[in-house]
C-alpha cells in the first residue's frame, strides 16, 4: 500500500469519525425532524437544489471560465451537505435539531436529488452532464449514512456512553483529517495556483455568496435555521463533487485541485458571514428580557 492510498484511507476514517461524533449526540427524532416540517424542507431543497445549481449553470453559460471550473461548480451545486459542516454550524446556533435534520434528509435524498438537479440544469441551461447514482450512493453511505446511523444506534442503546464518546470521536477525526489533508495540499498546491486567474476565484466567490444569500433568505424567521441553511447551501460535499466532476471532465488531474481551491476560498469567503452571525447572536443574547 502506497502513501496516497494511506492518505485516502485516513481522510475517509477522519470524516467517518467526525460524523460518528455528531451522530452520538443525535436522536432519531432529531435526524428525521425535517421530514415533519415540509415548509422548511421545501425551502431548504429550493435553496440547495434549485437556486444554486441554476446560478452555477448561469455562471458557466454567461462567462468564459476554465472547463474544469465550470464542471466543478455545477458538481458542487448538485452535492449534499459536507459531513464536516455540522461542527461549524453547531458552534453558531443555539439548537441542533435542524442541523441533524438537514444532514439526514439531504444525505438520504441525494441519490434522487443529484440526478434530478442535473436534469433541471440541462433543461434550463442546456448543459447536460452524466451522473452515476451508484457511485454517489457509495460515497454518501460511507462518509455520512453509515457513521451517522451507528451514532444514532449507540445513542439509543447507550446514551451516557454516547454523549461521553462524542467529543473524543470528533477531536480524533479532526486531528486525523488535518494530518491527512496537509500532504495533499502541499502536493496539489502548484496545480491549485495554476487554476487561479481568468475570473476563477471571482466565480467561486460569487457561487459562495449566492449560496449564503439564498440559504439565509429561505431559512425562515428563526435566526438559527437561517444560519444553518446559508452555510449548507454554500458549502458542499467535496467527495460527491469529485465523483460527478471526474465523470464529466476528461483531465481528472485538475478536478481535485479545483475542488480543493473551492474549499479554501469557501473558508475565507464565508468568514464575514460567520462573523456577522456571531455578532447577531451575541447582540440577541445581550438584550435583557422584558419584565
């Protein structure tokens, strides 16, 4: 087994541990909560699977972007919530039910939603892409559904042990992810820098800003759901995006650097929104209750 295979295994294990840690704190009622709130479910799907994919297709159609960037943006728009995002969301909101519900619902529905969203893009923007539902199901199952379900099961049968084990699994997963990703970034850094230019970074920023805006506006009156949906709409599962993009772009050597470039830009571009939401939450908590 070579070093690259070890890194892939480490990344997969780290993501599974992160999701397991999150699932250990989740109940079945939390995980299925979004299916009982049809209005919020429909608005969430509208933001994630209609507005942002159509905008990504419009970017590709109206502007001269590198082909790999066009394909990656559309692939990202079709992908579900990334498994590491709930950790960031949980630090910004007061309750976690919607985070659990959104992760569970979008992961379960991705096998249907991803092909349907690709068809929608093709009808609206005449941009057709091939997609393999089995490959998508495999990556979503490994990185989200299996560890999430295991966490739910352990929380039900051993609730005290699950709560105590959750931070251990999460911290171990994050540490392993950092260790595994650093060599990848070093290796792909030259290819990522080569992709910068010709409006590439501006297109990625526009993609992220529209995602944040769509999620925030459709999140409803609850500040927590607005924040969660905004981040979920702008930040997508890189593994699923890689599967879709590599199936539609012949030069697979550029796909992974393009996805990594998006992830780095997303971290930077979403910081102003995250800081704003933190200030909003702090100001709200500082308001004295009405006597």
